[in-house]
């Protein structure tokens, strides 16, 4: 029995029960952060090597862009099943299994051609790999926290951006020196060596789930924000898709966009690292904001910041300007997805989190997949990225409209509750 198991054993026996947000809680959150930062490095290789992969396979850029999209889509689709599986087998086994599948996917990607690349990225890295890590860890960590849940979820979800901040420069150098195939093989070995022991040692059973105090307008069974629960869930899923389409476009195509503008690939990789590094740092700020104003309002605020930065990509193509816009984009959008998780926990009973959160992540992940692929398709048709970014802005406007409706309804219900208080 490891340290986390021992703490939970004492809690269930009534001896020295750990308080919510104890040292053990933050240890679990930091472990999850490290796992995310490594597991989500796998699809980043395809982003950095987008042009070399397309050139070697004799394909359009939409092919490696589709591989990256399938990795995200697979992790989103598999999240519902993996969330169910983690409830029954335990979190450590789904995470270890996901790490093994990611390594297999990287190995297959390095050996094959176009079809093998797409299958390996979508099925092994996405559907069977990160799906076993992403949604299950969101649910798992959210059960360790109460008042600072927003900060904790923001911290662990920063792992995807930490991966993007750390690895692009290393991948670019590896691809330049050894090629993208060998770079994938080396990373597969590294990924296994880090995630498997971390999951085995640190991911024990979570504290027993309990229903938290729900916000005004939420309900345990019949009504949420004055609507049927399935209506609110549908609005959240639609909003998750709409906001993640523009979110994916700069992340998936920034290196290639810089190269088209005459900026060296190494500088483009550094720019991607700046974007995702800023996202990592600002996500902690957004976590604090979410704890203070609530999940729905934090999502809306992040969406407004995201569309502002997207417009900036249309207004500049010089290197210094793009570095500034990339940093602003990272600072703006990074709090959106974890705020959705907090919103679900605020609006619905805790017992429903194991399927509501993965369902929401299915749609947000589909938006990430669709945005990266759509930008590649539009580029292949139009020959430049401005048309793709303009399409992303349109999706962002639709998101503000959908999410704004829920925020408006919550505000209407909150005012009478405050008046009675």
C-alpha cells in the first residue's frame, strides 16, 4: 500500500481523515500535472514536424494536420468509456494502460506511411492512449478538492500546455538531427519511463465522492438554470466544441504559419513554446478567477480574451508582432477548458461527474481536432492561413452567444437567491 492508499485507508476507518486540499491532495495534483505534460507531448511531435511529414509522405499539409486532429478526437471519444473504466478498475490502471498505448502509437507512426500514421495517432495515441489519462484524471483530481477545485483543475490541465512549452524546441532539434521517425521512437521510451512508475506509485483511490453545495439555478434532479439538465448539458457541449475550434488553429499551425511568413522553423517552434508557456502560467491565474466568479463566467471571460488574440493573428505577420500575439493568445484562452469542468461540478451532482465531464470533454476535444484539421483544409484550398483564422473567429463569436445565454440565465437566478439571503 503506497502513501496515498494509506491516507485513504485512515480516512475510511475514521482515523486521521485527511482534510480536503491537504498535502496529499496537492501531491496528487502535481503528479497529474507531470503525467499530462509528458503524455500530451506525443501529438506535439506531429505539429513540429508538420512540413517534414507532409514532404516525406508526399501529401498535403492537411494529412499530418488530420493525424494531430485524430489524436485529439480519439482522446475525446474514448474519454467516456475510460471514465467508466477508471471507476471500476482504478485510475492507476487506466493511466498505465494509456501510457502503453501512446508508446505503441508513436512506434507505429514512425514505421509506416500515411494510413499507419493516421491510425496510430487516432486509435493508439488518442482513443486508447490519452483517453485513458485525460478525462479520468480530471474526474479523479476534482474529487480531492473542494473550495480550490478551480485552481487544482487549472493546475493539472496546464500539463497540456506545459508539454507544448517544453517539447517543441527539443523536437525541432531532434527532427533536424535524426528525423521525425527516430524522434518519435525516442520519445516513446521516455514517455513510458516517466508515466508508468508515477501512476503506479502515486495514483491511489480518491476520497469518497460527495455532493457539494450547488449554485443558485442548479438542481439535484430535475432543473438546472431553470432548464432540463440535458438542455444545459447540450448547451455546454455545443459551447465546448465552438470555443475549441479556434483554440486549436494557432496551436496546430503556428510553426508552419511562421515558416510561410519567412520566419525560421526554430523560431516558430520557440513561438509555439512561448504561446503554450504563457498558457501554462496564466492558467493558474484563471484557476483563481474561476474559484472567485464561478465556472460559467470564467469560460465567457476566457472566450472574449481568445477572440481578441485571434484577431491579432490577422493583423500582423512580422516576427516580433507574432511573438506578442502568440503570448497574448496563450494568456487569454488557457482557462476555458478547466472552467468547464468546474461549471459541471457546480451545476450537477458529484455522482454524475464520471459521465458528464467526459461527455463535455468529448465535444471540446472534437473542437480541438476539428479546428486543427479545418485550418489545414482551408490552407490547402486558399493557400494562406488568414482565411482559416477568420473562420476560427466566426466560431468564437458563436461560442460567446451560446455561453452568454447560460451566464445570463444563471445571473437571473442568482439575484433572487442573494436577495433572500
